[in-house]
C-alpha cells in the first residue's frame, strides 16, 4: 500500500483484501458493547473507578483490535467541564505521522504571528524603453509556502499592463532566501509513485506546490489531454480511448507513465477508457523546483504576449536591482488552515524552514535545523517536556519523528489557552464534515462535534485535536497507533472519539445508559 497521508478516498484506494479487513474491523467495532453506564454513586463507587472503567474498555478494545497492548498511545484531558484525565501508554514515544503538523503550525502562529506574510519580488537591473525591458528579469523568492499559478498570473499580468511585450535579457531565479546544508533527511516511501504530490520537498524556488495537473476529457470529438500549467517541457502522450456515455471511472482506471528525456523534458503517457462527458485528473511532480518555476513564469508571460529573449538561470539579485512587481502571500492563518485541513506536507515543511529563516543567526547554516531548535526552545519556555521528541521535518512525513501522547496533549492544552487558539482550532478538519475527517464518524451524531487533525503513514494512524462530549465539555485528545499492520488503527481511534463524545469519563451521572448510543452505525 502506498505510504501517504489520508485523503477522502483513503479507504476506497485500498486493495479489496484490505477493504475487507477494514470492514471486519468496523464490524468488530460495532459489536463492541461499550463502556458500562455511569450511575449515581449510591454504592460508594469513586469517580476514579468510574473513569477507570472507560479507560479499561478502551484498552481492551485496542488490545483486541490490534492484537497488542502497546500499539496504542492515548491521552485525553477535559478543557472546560467535568471529566477525568485519561492516559494509555501516554509516555511511550511513538511515530506521530501527520499530527506533527499541529505542533509546527501552532509554533508558527506564536513565533511568526498570525498576520505573517511572504513576499516574492520581480526586479530588473535594466530600464524600460517603449515596450521593451532592456535587462534581466530577476525573481527573488521569499519562502512562500503557496505561491500559486493564479497569483503568479495576476502579478505577471502587471508587466503586460505596463506595456512591456519583450524582456531583452535572461530570466534569473534567486533562491537565496533559505539556507540548506546538505539537503533533507530522506523519506523512503513504500509506494510506487515517486512523483506523488505528498513527496514534494520544500524549496526557496517553490511555486504552485511544484505540481502539474494533467487532465483528459472525453466528448464527441474523442479524447483530449492537457496540463496546467502549460509547460513546454511536459508533453502528454494521450492513449485514452473514448467510449459511449456511462458512469465515470475512478482515477485508478488509468495508467500514467512519465518518461524523462536527456534534455530534461518529460513525456507522460496515459492509457485507459473514458466515457463521453467524463474527465480524469492526475497531479504529478515532474521537474526540479528551479526548472518548473522558470518554465511556468516563461509560459505565463508568453500567453500574455511577453517574450523573454534570454535563457533561464539561477543567481543572486544585484543590490542595485529595481523592484518591478511584488506578490504578497495570504497571511499565516490562511496557510495554517490549508496545511491542517488537507495535510499538506510541502507547505508544513516550507513553514518550518520559514521559522528557521526568521530565527537564523550568523552561526547558522541550515534553516531546517534552526527552525527545529526554535520550536524546541519555544516549547521549553512554555514548560513542555521535550525529552525524546523528534520533530525532523515539521510535517510528520518521516520514519524518525517521535512524540508521546502526553507531550502532544500538553501542547494542545497550552494551545487551548493561547491567544491564537481560535486560529489553530479553525484550521483543523471538522468531524464528518471536511478535510481529512470528511468521511469519518458519519451518522454517529458527531457531525461538527470535533476538530481533529489526522495522521496516516505505513503502520501509523494518529489523531490530535479537540472534541466536544454530550455535556458540552471540550476534550483535548491525542491518539497514536503504531502497529504492523495499522489498518485497524483508524477504527480504534474513531472509537476513542466516539466514546469521548457519547460516554465521556466523568464522575457524575452525566452519561446515558449502556447501549443507547454505543450501537449507532459508523459509516
């Protein structure tokens, strides 16, 4: 199974045997009788004993589902109402997967500030004469995590609006904003697609997430293929056959095969059958950051009628270069929402580098290392224990990252009291509504009752965020399953969220009778 973070199609993307195993796990989950109902303490039962019943049932369910007593690490704390703190293997350091993004984004909100933005400047060392810019056009990047195709189009359009139709010079990209010493720790993916979007690495030259959107549409003319952005170096060999109108097939029905050439161009062949009126789309990262960005800028200018006479290259911007245009990113809050809702690895990694660039000293030469150091220092200033914690790249796309459930929930408890708590919470996927939680815990009475960041790696499933119980108490919760295989892990973590909502571990008669809500169907 390819190693990736969750998408709304994560279940359907599994092979049939895996889906059957997942189905068996859910069936077992549905058959679970649930925690005993909490009753009035007329027999002298203590609050801790009642809460212990919740803990015991969670342990038993996890142990049975995963065939292990140590595969689950969990911590849950009530934030604003009655409840008893819950811990299962909470001090065990575990691989967190993508929930590490919660730490990175929360740190960025406090270290950089929610209104932090990134600038990308277009400059020249020449002069404008009539419709010609005589000189080089420099692009000085500023580490923007999401410099999109649309924003570049809008900015470059200004050059055409100035009356310029020709740049008599070179296109030179300046990526000196980040300092990287020796590259990044490798992530060895177990999948078969090294060009997948989730594997894109950060770069000062990053534009449009370094992705080509490849599409094929079928109509009465047959099939037609195109890519966005329209790059001269990317050619689609369309071998898709049009068929009569019918149900549109899934993405897995098509085979996309890139072939790389010595001149750094790439031909992507696509095979399959596509009914009339349907289209299929694939996102691939096919070029280096520098080549992709230069090609896209040149292509956009050409579409506007602006020709660059010289070559593409990389280099430093001269000190006397004059600013021609600038694009400023949306604020950090907007970036944080994109990162956490859709679990963007490259944006989270770019954000970590951005923290490092801001906190760099004269002695520093690697913004990833500096960013990690800044986050550790920030955590320690808050009194959060960082012993054994490994941040690695800020996205969780790593085999080396480690955190304990107790450390994670302490971070969430701190975030709850942060002046930027609303910004962080609003960035997390809503249960059964959007982001990576859109299809989880549907038809359970929990729609919108929690904001949960998910994590998904080979042999790793995880959750982190805030969920509200039936008494309107909000719980901070972190759960991690590290197990081979981890297919049952999602069911275990969903049971924790479900039980925290319907059967919270509280010391009073606030819960419903056993079975009243525990037997609702999870879909």
